[in-house]
C-alpha cells in the first residue's frame, strides 16, 4: 500500500471518529435542552403560565408525546361512543 493511500485511509477513519464525537455531543446537548425545557415548563405552569403556550412548542419531544397521548385518548373515546351507539341500534 502506498503512503498516500494509507494517509487517506487514516484521515478517513479520523473524520468518521470526529463525526461520531460531534453526533454524541449534539445528542447530549439535546438531552440537556429537553431536561431544561421540562424544568422551565414546570416552573412556568406553577407560576401561572398557560399550558396552551407550552403546547405551541410542538417540536419538543415531551410536547409531541403529550399531544399524541391526548389524540389517542380522544380517538379511544370516539370509538367507545361509536360502539355504544351501534350496540344501541341492535336492540
């Protein structure tokens, strides 16, 4: 193997290693940001802030999960109501 090719291979591995390190750093930053959002959001509500305002942050995973759970709850309630209505027509 010639020296230039070996240097390119080593540099390529170094770039991949650095990219992985950057990705991990961004993952840690995202985790810290989400934890901070939870804490500040809790404080905001305790001090009289509006939950509707917090719900506007749809890109935050905790808000997206909350909104999904609300939608699932509404869907389940609609299904139950429809089942009762259908059973009522069978009598």
